[in-house]
């Protein structure tokens, strides 16, 4: 089994059944997991901010940092490998208010909404999500069977 670590603003797409896509410490960031159950193609992106207009230079170098530039690219990469809308599902995790208890900036909520808006434009919606709250999450996503495991501290669960 190969663990592929996806950092903030990165994504990975894999069709290797032995791979596990993993991202750590999702606070206000959102992980989008897309899986094609027919072709067994998996994609995971770790989005930090909703809109690339915040920093267009960074978006050119690291498009995955922003929902509006990274998520469409990951979706296209999955299509290029053979994923089709009819056989994919989407799961979301993250979007917490970890450092913004008073919800002044609402980055987590804004990230969730931005991701959903982009998914809806692609005629996709989340099958399941574990979003919001105040706790950071770590995500493990198995390419073999699409299993998604979340953890926060000593607690772990599947979505």
C-alpha cells in the first residue's frame, strides 16, 4: 500500500488500487474526494481558500490552493483518465471554524459553499460530508474501494 500525502493546495488522482490518498489537519480547509466506482479512479484535493481572486499570482503557481481553480482541474484530470459523471460520487470533509470561533471570516463555510458551487456546475453533489464544527480532521481515501476514513485526535470514523 502506498500512502500519497496531499498537502494544502495540492491534489492527487490515482487509479492504482494500492494507493491511499491522505491529507492532514483540515481546519477551515476542505477536502473533496471524488471516486469513480466503475473505473476505480480516485481524486482528492485539499482546498485552502474559496476564490483565486484573493491571490491570482499564487493561483497560477498553486491552483489547488483555491476551490475555483483547483477543483475544476482535478475533475478534468479524472475525466481524462476515464471517469464519467454517471459512476462517480463525491464526499467532503473539513470547513471547520478552528481559529475563528466567532465566525468573523467564515473561511470554512465559504470554502464549503465554493466547493459545492463548483460541483453543482459539474452536475455533481456530495453523497456524504463531514463538515463544519470546530475540530480539525485528517482524511484517508482508499483507491481500491473508495473507503473514506476521518480522524480527529484519537477518534476515527468512516463517511
